[in-house]
């Protein structure tokens, strides 16, 4: 994704699809197999959180891929396997609801 960033990054795009506004509280990336996760705070690229989205509004947050690779590496060490490379992305809304990506993202090039 290219939107003025000069580092490889994992991005999450959130759209308010209902008739009422929603508030994005935080977003998390999770290694599918181990459940190891990180919730970007200081290293998240994008608007500050929490962020209110009006109906139809979309925002994007990114995390430098270096941090994603560290998460995958940690998950591989914890699971003692070299094939933990699927990442799920979750967004927590102000209502407490967690919205997950329908498919995992495959991260390549990380060796434990």
C-alpha cells in the first residue's frame, strides 16, 4: 500500500458500514496458530485512537512490517514450529464488539 509511507507496512482499513457512527478503540494483530498478539499504540501509523467514524467513512492504520515480523518470530518460538505465519487482524469498537478479518494474512520471510 502506498499512501506516503516509505517503509513496508501491514495496513488495516476500517469502514463504518452501518447507519450510525462507530468508534474504533484499538486494533490488534494476532498470530493465528499461537494467539500471540500485539496492539499497536505508539508505532501505529494513522489517526489517533479512539477514532469516531461517521457512516460511510473509512480510515486506515498501518504498522511497520518489522513489528509484524517480530510478532511472527515470537509466535514461532512459543509454538516451537517454523510455520506460524498467518496473521489475523481484529478491530475493537467502542461498543466492545470485536470485528475480525475474514481471512488471514500470510507473512513471509521470518525464520525462528
